[in-house]
C-alpha cells in the first residue's frame, strides 16, 4: 500500500512539474474589479503588451466591478489554481476591504497567491480654487479651521483609498469637514469641478489634465516622496502635516494553491515589464512609481498592509453603507 501511495505521489508531482513547464498554453484571464478607464485599468493596459510577449499568450482583461473590487476578488479566490485566472488587486481590495467588510466570502491572505506589486500610486490634495482659494496645504488647514463644518470633501466612495486618505488627513490636521462619497472617480472629480465640494484626494493621473488646464489646483501629494509627474508639488508631510503618508499599490494575485513555478514565471514577466525604461517613463509621467516585489516580499507586504489599513479604518471610523 505504501508503495502504491508513493507511486501515485510521484505521478502527481511529475504531472504538476510538466504542467508548470508547459504553462501557459492558452490565453490568461486577468479579472479587474474596477471599470474600464480607471487608474488600475490604465496601468494594466500599459503593462499588457510586455506581459503577453514574455508569456507568449494573450492576456484577456475581464471587468467585474462592484463592492469595492470584492466581486472580482471573490471570483479569483474560488477559481481553479491552474494558472489561467489572475486578479488585478490593490491595497484597497487586500488591505482596506477586510476591515470594512466583516463578512467577506474569502480571506485576502489565505485564499490568494500574491504574485507582485506593479506600482505605488500617490493621491494628491486637489482643490477647486473658486470654492477655497488657497495656495498651500498650510493655508488650506488655516482656512478650513476658521470655518468648522463649512467645507465638504469628495471621495470615490465610502471606504475607498481616496476617502481614507482624506479622513486620515482631517484627523491628523484637526479639521472639521463633511465627507461626500460619490460612485467612482468621474463623478467625484465632476463634483469638484462644478464646485459642489471644495476638494478631493485623488490619484495623480486622474487630475493631471484638469490641473494643467487650470481648472483645479494641486497642493500636496500623499506619499513620503514627491511625485515625478508633478515635482513642484510638495508632500503633505513636508507641507504641514508631519508624519502623514497614504498611498495605494496595484498588484497581481493568483488563487490559492497556484503552483510555485507558475507563480514565479508570472512574477518574472512582471519584472521584465517594469524594468523596461520606456514603460517606467510612461508610468512615471502619469504619477505612478513602478514597484516590483518577489513572491515572498509581496506576501509580507499584503500581511503588513492589512494590519496598517485596519488601524486606519478604526482610527477614522470609516464605514460602508
């Protein structure tokens, strides 16, 4: 019986090894929990040609927006770990959401195979100068403090990265402001442009065009370092709120149980894409910072960020309607 068991195990391991060597032999699906044209989508499309070249197969992006990315995440968490279904995830889907949604149908650590981060994404304090005419973060804080409860800020939805970034800023700066959540980035930006709200923390790449047209003003970025696309805009930390830092990352995950060899192949394809000078330049021009991590490094990042965002959610009292 022992001999039969060992023989069966040997056959299984051989089959697994052959499968990993042959992978991929057909198109790969990348599920995305956000709409086409979103910041996450822009990055995925930018990396898609290089990934397809490295892997020798088409990369099909399948949009499944809903519940802050949870719809797509759940689909991948329960997918077959055969190397043909991956997730475009973010610090929100795998850091923020576990703290906001107590009854998720999956575990963001146990039910996924972290592959690699793609980019770090900074938000930027973006104001409509016709609503609040200030030129710096310090001036913004002074003006808002002088009128408690007067100014409303937008977000792309309750519990999103834009909401938590602003909520933490309000908390640290001791401000009294009203949060107005919108159904996604386009609606939130339009609210700022129309003057329905004074401001928003949003991804740099989503407000660059309006800033260059003079429709909005950029006061400070949420990362520890300045963003190459807008080098004259200071960080929030250096501009008036010491110690403040808030950013998100975009990344790729596989389902749990994914063969290590397949995960390594996908990880290396990402590294090749992010090492390309032209790709790095294009990402930087949109305000993104390329960030590659090994499988083990990214696994540690997910664990650490889950704990970090849980503390932020608790601190600011964020809730999902």
